[in-house]
C-alpha cells in the first residue's frame, strides 16, 4: 500500500525551478510522470541550493 507524502515545495517553487531548468513545458503537458528522474533530481538539487542561499542570507 503506497502512501503519498505531502509536498514540502510549493507548486509555485516547482514551477519556477522547472522553468529555470527548461522542462516546464513537459511538466505542464504530462505532469511529473513525464519528467525524467534526472530532471527531478536536478529540481531537488536546485531547491536545496536555493534553501542554502536563503539560510546564509538570514544569518547575522
């Protein structure tokens, strides 16, 4: 029995990263089923990098 996890990333952030990585059109047409695992991994990597940059900016 498979349980779906609630996404941590907002739909807006997913859209933004997909645009930056160049596969937003595939995401719109086919959903994540049509996005390669490599692109999904690249999306996670980009999200982590963005979070790290944001954390560094908030430190005093």
